[in-house]
């Protein structure tokens, strides 16, 4: 009979700073602002004969890579029904409710999400993590994204 173990990785180093705005409706959005997003994980894996279930370093490196890849960017959703994004001469033109904001393409990430919220970021980052890492005997992985003290969301993946 195999035993499962749950690992929690919540390091202060696993964070990224990014600008965004949340879209609430066809006519309402937040003003442009930024967050120091925290990224942490809960990992469930089978316990091995050697007394541990996984190499923490594999997970820590994968989380750090996610954070590094998103640090110091403007985040824009590419799938919002209320935000139109076009690329023109090295800039993204983000048009919302008749107002166009301009962002340099080399300082902006156009993400395949509908809104830049902790909920959407958790699912997006979890998918990147699953696609980019071989986790061996992983049973479950939950990724958490926080945008400040007391504000977080998570997305969970389980072995099919």
C-alpha cells in the first residue's frame, strides 16, 4: 500500500511584480496599478522507499522560473470580450470602452486569459507549470497566486 505525502512550498523569493487592471464590465475597469504577486504550491505525491516523496528543488526551480518569466511586465488579457488588443509599431494598443492605452510590446505580456485576476493567473500559471516540468509520481498539484496579504486564489490539477 502506497502512502501519500503533501508538500507545501511557500517561499518569499517566489514572487513577481507586474502591472495590470481588472475589467469588471463593458464600461468599468480598475485604474492601471501593480502588485507583488506571490506564487506557492501544494504538492501531493507518493512517498518513496527512501522516506521522501519529491525533490523540493525541482518544484522550487519550476516556481522560480514562472516568477522570473513574469517579473516586471505589464499583463494584458488576450481573451477579454471587452478589451481589444492590437499590435502596432512595437506597441500593444489596448482599447477599452473607447479609450486606448499604449504599452511597449517588449515590456508587456499578452496572456491567454479573459481577465488579469488572481483566479485567472492561478489557472494560467498552473498550466504552464504542468506543461513545462516532469514531476514524476505526482498525484495532485495546487498552485496559489496572491496579490497581497489575505488575497489569493488557487487552481488544482489531479492525475487523470
